[in-house]
């Protein structure tokens, strides 16, 4: 049941996002579009309540409950950035707004960008850890919560790996390609007649 609900929440996220952006830019109803976009966190609340009820009804804590916690954590850590990015592109494509700036590609600007994205992953891991710890306390049976504990470690392993990748941009920043001087314009060679 929880896996199906996670899938439904993910589908619902994209449906609400598409509907919200369509109302904002295609139908020129920005308030309705904003209301739809603001409904997206309700999906995570539904998933959280369903997971808690599942555990309350005696379900054995397993990987589905851990996955639900990671999904909610990811949405908290990266959902806003995702919606903002897509909103900028929809405004550009559908409403004539200027093209949004992409992520910096080189140097310390790229390292700062990667660091900010990593902070979202840290927030995701922290939220998932809190939810998993609450579930562990709620179940209150050490013999039944080993799978939930393993998901806590998985969240922090993912944050650690992402942190190493972000750190690599700081230690070895990508260099912008050298700008080549404009080549001298030469007249085309005349064909040789025999």
C-alpha cells in the first residue's frame, strides 16, 4: 500500500505542477495556478499520515516505510528548487519571460551552486532521519525496527556521497575554456584553372 501511495504522490506532484503552471501561464489565472502549486505539500502530509496509520494498525516496519521517509525528505529538501526551476522555464516558454539563467558551469560560482544543492540534500537527510526516528519510537520494539534504522544510514550515505561530489567542484573547479581570438577573415581561394 505504501509503495502505491508513494507512486501516487509522485504522479500527483507532477500533475499538480503541470496544472499549476498551465493555469498560471496558459489560462492566465495566476492565483489559481499558485493555489494548485501550494497544494503540493499536502501530498507529503497525506503520505506521512498514511505511513503513520499503517504502522499504528500493526504493519511490520519495512523498506516501504523507510522509502516514504526518504521521499518526504527529498521533497522538503529539493521540491522548492525543482518547482522554481520549472516555473522559470514555463514563464519563458509560455509567457515570454526572459530565459532563466542556468547553473554556473565553471569556477567557484559552480562550486557555490553545488554547495547549495548539497545543502538541500542535507535537509532531506535530516528530515528523513527525524521521520524515521519518530517511527522507531512509535513502534517501540527494537527487534522490529532494523529496516527503519538502515534507511537512516542510507539517507546519510547519500548525503555524504553528494557532499563529496560537491566538494570536488571546490577542490578541482572546472576551468572555462580559453577564448580563441577571432580568426582572420580570409578571402576564399579562387579555383585553379588549367
